[in-house]
C-alpha cells in the first residue's frame, strides 16, 4: 500500500513538473497581446485625428483638452 502511494505521488509530481516546464507558448501570447494593444491605440489615435490636417487637428484637440481642464469655453 505504501509503495503504491509513493508511486502515485511521484507520478503526480512528475506531471506537475511537466506542465510547469511547458511554457513555450506563453511568450508568444504575450507578444500577440502587446501587438493587439498597439494596434488598438493606433486605431483610436487615427480616429481621433481624422478629418483634417494632422497639425491643425492636434492643436484643436489639445486646446479643447486645456479648456475642459481650465473650465474655459
């Protein structure tokens, strides 16, 4: 009985070690997540500044932000 219990516990430890050692795909998923965030940010920024010259739109947006913060019109 004790021998079977020891064998079972060794099998469980071996199984856990195998699962922990198999982390090859996690780095790939992290890079995919980072790329997705960058694509989303670029899309949001491009939508925010669409419809005119980039410089003019940038100045207008920042003026609006400053006015909102300062309570201006």
